[in-house]
C-alpha cells in the first residue's frame, strides 16, 4: 500500500510547482537560459539547462521546460526528476523523460522512453519501488500508473496493466492483464508471516483496514510454512 502513497505525493508535488506560476513563471524557476516569447495572442516562457524549481519540500529538475500562459500549461523534458519529502521523513522520487501539467484542468502526466520509475524511501525501513509506462493524475485525489505496471517492496509485489489510486477512500485498484499480487510477511498490522498470491480480473488493496480483495475469476495460493527471508527483489 505504501506504493500508492507515492502516486498521491506526486500529485501534490506537480500542483505545488504549477500554482506558483503567476504573471512571470521565471520568478520561481532557475535555469541556465530563460527566454520569454510574446505574440499578440500568447506568451510563453522557455527554460533551458539545469532547470530547477524548489518549493518547501518539493524539488523538480529537468533539462528543459516551457510554460504557456494562455492555456496555463507546463511542459518539462529531459531527465525529469521530482523529489518530495513527507512530514514523516519519507523521500518520494519519480523519474521520466517528459512531463506535462495543466493548471486549469489539474491534469498531468509523466512518461519516459523506457517508462517511468518511482520510489519511496522511509528513514528507517526498506524502500518501495514502482515502474510503468507512464503516470497520470487528475486533481488532488486521483492518480494512475498506466502500462506494464510493476509495484514491489518489503510487504507485497504486484503486476497489472493499470493501477489506480483514489486518495479520498485510500485504496489502490489493479486492473488489466489479469493482475497479480504477491502478499509477503508484514503486509498487515498483525505482521503475519505467511505468504500468498492471487490473480483476478480486478484486485483492490485498502489501507484501513488493511485488506486485499480479488474479483472476477480469482485464483491463488497460500503458504504458511516456508516464509523466512522471502522478500520482493527490485
């Protein structure tokens, strides 16, 4: 479930980047070059080389960025990296090659030539990892990893075509390609040491209470014996 928190924090990171872009976006972005283009209909601001934006505990880096004022649209390209630190001290990171965010619709995405990768690094625990073809988000509460989704960490590992996170009800839904979830020791609060796997048409993981629900032609297995030392491997 901690992998879902990565998606939620990336929404906040992208929105905080966009919300401070007022009449002149260059006031909140640093880069080697900054060029303002004006026409009768529009104005764009282009940032080239070591583009960097920091606000509070969020940092965005890229090789190039463009802000189009008429449609309130951000674009970033080349080694796009977003870091966001939670109050808990956990560090969230997402990497890709191209990102877009629209302030009006609050919709955005992050993609890469070889997909995107995202991690969550707690101060005193093992990392959670994720990869997919792209990340998408809409508003403050919805995010999705799309295409060749793989989530893994010390408590579970999952594969699907799509993973949707709904912040308001705090659940992660896996769909497409007959998703699979491997449950590892420590998944729930009881720290049970049994392992198991389930495959279904749709799998939902909730945080409170910590549950896993499989719907549509579900099948799987449980192992209550040989569990010592078995963990997901990045």
